[in-house]
C-alpha cells in the first residue's frame, strides 16, 4: 500500500517538533518559581489526532503543576499553534463522583 507523500511529510514534521520540544525541556536549566526550584524534564509529551483537524496535535503535560497544554501544527504557516491549556487536577475534581 502506497501512502500519500504529504502524510509521511506530516509525520516527519511532527516527529521533528517532538524531538525539539523534548530537547528544550530536557536541557533547559532549573528555574526558581514561587520560592521553590523546579527541575526541567518533568514533562510528558504525546502526539495524537484531534477530530476534525487536518494536522496532528502535540499534548504536553507538566507533571509537577498538572497543566496540560495542546498544540496543533499549522501546515500553511509551518508553525505550532497553541490550542488550549487545562488543569488536570481541576478537571479531575470536577468530574469525580461525589461521595
């Protein structure tokens, strides 16, 4: 089965973006935030699809703060576009069953 050329190109671009983001968070120096030191590298990065989107997305989870960020690769401008930021802890509280 022959895959269209643009599909493979999009996957290669997504992988390059993921590698760059991983390098940025891995080699970034520690920062002092709110009186406590936060080490770089406490992130989880996952690529995936979004229903109705023509490009794949990148989801970044900050494991210390519980912030979930989503980005979409815009093929026309060849840039990452921020989609949303959510608090996983707040969402879990809102959707957890009441006791």
